[in-house]
C-alpha cells in the first residue's frame, strides 16, 4: 500500500468540508464541549442542526461525517491544552 504524501492527498475527499472546518468547529464548540452541556453531557445533536442550518449545501451524510470529526478534534485539542 502506497503511503506517500501525494497518495494521501489523492485519497482525500470532501475538500469543501475541509475549507469550512475551523469555522464549523468554532460555531459548534458550545455543543460539543461537555462543560457547556447539560449535566456534563455534550449537546452534539444541536451541532448537527446548527451545521445543517448554516451550511444547507451539505448533505446529511456530510454533516454526519463532520460532527464526529469536530468532536475528535475537540478531544485532541483538549488533551493538548491539559499538558
């Protein structure tokens, strides 16, 4: 299996989602941060709704890809901030 940077770039899809990722992250931060949720539970369902309203051009499948990616990045950034 080829693992060169060129091959990695060719595998990537959803370039338009990569372009909006940081803006979507900032917008959804209150919904994916458990500290801002109810009973220390994140309100990720609201992130799906907010993304669909802000970016109506995204399909349901794309929103379903984006929200877990936002949560994963939130968790990684939270771990880095803790160190």
